[in-house]
């Protein structure tokens, strides 16, 4: 069934299938004899055979499906990065978000795909290769949990939980990223909301946990890039959540000199006054 989207009819199912194909390549490498092989990129981050295979699958597939929309992937060459400021509409792709988790065998990695127009995410897919599960968000339309069935996809509408601060807050976070600003934020949050429960996970899984009713808040104050965040923002905005910079505004993409994402708050229930209060406390 076709759903309203900023793309031609039936394209969404084709995008889900493309992410699943990339996921199959990742899983094959994950269970293969060379799964622990990697090389260091210029920023000292690792790249594996799975990153490369997924990148080529997604870039080639997107060019076939929608040749008029350029693609910016984490593994794109430098000339694509240099041209990106001329692109009003583009795909932001992380072929394997969570490469360190892939290497550490935690299973906590995703494929991230976002359509960005005029700096805003208009559609996002987060695909979980080991679960064969996709999260699809179209801001202004809805968010879905999707599973492949035969040649098509079944969808269940996502229902994030509303925030009841008096009952405490579940914070989704990375095991690896801790710093003074995060600890201060959590301390201020505890003062306002009471008990805090921590749910640790890697990669963009944290966005799916917020959208799927498993968490309330994801603060990020350590380095990440726009392709790590854009699909998650589309997903959260589709279900009434938000991803806000510390200025209280939604993040924008392909709009700055750097591709690094600014610090942000991601929340499942954007209507809760707690988040504005917390931002004010930090200011």
C-alpha cells in the first residue's frame, strides 16, 4: 500500500527493500570469517568490509530509484562532500551506523537513510539488520515499525509514550560516551523529574527506542555526524518527538561548513515542558 510521502508513489517500499538488501550484506559480513578486519580512516574511525558493501548497495540503489537526488554517504569521496552545498535536496546515508559495535559483536548497529530538503529531514529509515526490522518516519504523516512479508512490508504505527516526569525519566544513552556536560544534564534532570532509568545502547538504535515507547530522552554531547542523526530526527518528528540543539531549535542539515552534528536533545514527547526547563537550566 502506498503512503503519503515527499516521493513518488510506492517509492517508500522500494527504499525499505533497498535498506534490507544492504542489511543482508552487513549480516553476511558480520557472520563471516573476516568480520573483525578493518582499517582506520583519516579521522581514526574504523571502516569494515560491511561498511563498504552497504555503501555501494545503497548509493547504487538510490541512483537507480531516484537519479535526480544526489547522495551523501559517510563513505562518499571528497568530491561529493565538496559539492554538497549546491544540493537543496539530498540523501544522507550512514551505511553502517555503529561500526565499533559491529566489531565488538554487540549487534547494536543500523542502516540510516534520510531524505533532506532545504535543511530539514523529510523522511527517515532506520534499519536493524540482525532483526530484519525497519523504522520509518515521515514528519507530518506518521511513523511505523515495518517488517518484510513476501515481496512487501507490513507496518505498525508507532506509539511513543507521553512523558510523566513525576514518575521518572528513562534516558537512552551510549555506554561509551560520558562527559561532564552529560553528567550535569542528568543531575539537573533528576532534580526536576525524580528517578532516572538508564537504557544503554549503541548507534541510532536510541532513536528507535524513543519512537517505540521504550525511552523518553537522549542527550548527545559527544561527536557524531549529520548522517548519524537525520533519519532519527525524521522518525521522532513523525511521532510527536523532536531533536533540538541547545538553542532549542530543530537541527538543520547540509547547512553549515562542517558535517559534524551540534550537541542535541532528542525526546519522544516534544510537548513536555520539562525539556524547555532543562535547556534553560543548562543555559
